[in-house]
C-alpha cells in the first residue's frame, strides 16, 4: 500500500454542513470532492516526468480516502 499523508484543515462548520447537505443529494462526499481537487492541483503543479516517477514508485495504486474508503482513480 502507498504511504499516505493526512491533511487537516479548519473550515467553518456551518459551511461544511451546507456543502455536505448538497453533496448528499448528488450521491458524493466532501472527501471525494477534496480528493478530486487535490488530484487537479497535483497535475497542475507537478511536472509530468515527476508524476510518472512517483506513479512508478507507487505501483499505479489508486489513491484511497481513508474516511469514506472511496477509491479515486485517475483516468487520462
């Protein structure tokens, strides 16, 4: 399994509840949305050759959100 780093952020509770309420209607979670955003940031700021190297080291394992156990796979 790929070693993972937990990222903690503080955000106003009322806003989180509002987000969760709307995402539930779309059958998704805030964790899934954040993972997708992190993947976009990763692609935007990490050079392709570095991403390839990292992905080879990881063995092409999908990124997993521990909390929701949702698997996020990148599709080119």
